[in-house]
C-alpha cells in the first residue's frame, strides 16, 4: 500500500524498534502517532520526528486507553491505516517453572492482549475503508523455542498465530498483515531487564534502522513475514521438518474438507 499521506500508529515507539519504524514511516511521508507507556519519552520521540507527528502515552493492556487514543489520532491526524503493534517487554531468562507469575501475566497482557486490543480498535475501520496494513511485532522466539524464554516465547508464538489468522481473515478486504520476527536488535529491552531483575543487559544486536527499512518494504509489498537475521533459516527449517516428520506417524482419514485449513497462503 502507499505510505505517503497515510496515518500510522506505532506502539512502543519511544525507542528501539518502535522508534526506528516510526522514523521510517515518517520519512516516507506518513503522519505518525508515537505511542508509549512513557509519555515523556513519546513526546521526545515525536519532537525528534518533527511535523506530522503526535505523542501519546498509554498502556496497551488498557482497552479504554485505546479508544481514547483513536479519538485523539483521528481528530489530529486522520483515520489510522497503518497499525504497528510493537509494544513489549524483555524476557526474565528464568526457567519456565521458576518464572515470576506476575512477570508472565504482564508479558501476556502487553504482548498478546495489547496486540489484540490494537487489532480490535483499528482493524474494523480499515476493513470498512478497504485500506490498511497491520504489522505485529513478534520475535525469532515466535518461530523457534529456546530454553529460559518461556513467557517471552509463549507471547511471541501467540502473536505469530494471531497475525496468520488476521491475514487469512483480511485477504479479501484489501488490508495487509505482516508479522515481524526479529533476532537480536540493539534496543532498551536489556536495560529494562536489568532494572527489573538486576541481571546484565544482553549485548550486541543489529541497528534498529535496518528493521525500519524492512517494515517499509513489507507494508508496500504486503509480505506475511519479516525476518531480520538470515542465519536463523536453518534453525527454523529444522523445527518445521520435525513437525512435518511427526505426520509420518499419523493415520490419514481424509484429505478433503480439513477443519482449520482456511489459512492465508500468500
């Protein structure tokens, strides 16, 4: 879809991947609502973008806050046709059975419920206008499972699944859907983890600007999946092969009218 002249909302946009995507959209001529739970940081980010940028502070887990945000954005910038559900928190790196239940609940509230809230708030308008694109930020941890990333992986797998469902449901509505599955990116999630657990931040990671460029390409070409680290190809392939291999041991009853087979194939 055409980005110039569109109104975009990016959550978790005060830094890292969210800010990089907001900058990339703004550079392509979009009006951008920069949303973050930290209103002051969102204000600084919007000021960095300049004209046609709006700062919003709200918690993506708060459904009422989404409604208020939509009213503000539509009044100021116009109807949202690009939604970037990016807000998230970092992993604790504890074994799943030793994970803090409060951290697990917050992870699901932000990443899973927060993504649903954005879809529920803005996709009906896109569908009615037959124009729009949704990008949901998951992770490489939404395609492969790693030890000590239990709550994080659970939330990211859920986002991948929701994105695939949404893409299937919107195929005939001229609304695109992409799921972003980055590897390690240089963001503030490591600092957030240190503040919460005292553990050192995870070092390394690619420049978030690379992710912004890939997201622009995905919106323009309605790509289903956005990956940032090609070196994970073999790991994802091996997981897929293990799943497909399990079917060798399964009885075949019918090859027609499979329930749940109405998936998006593009």
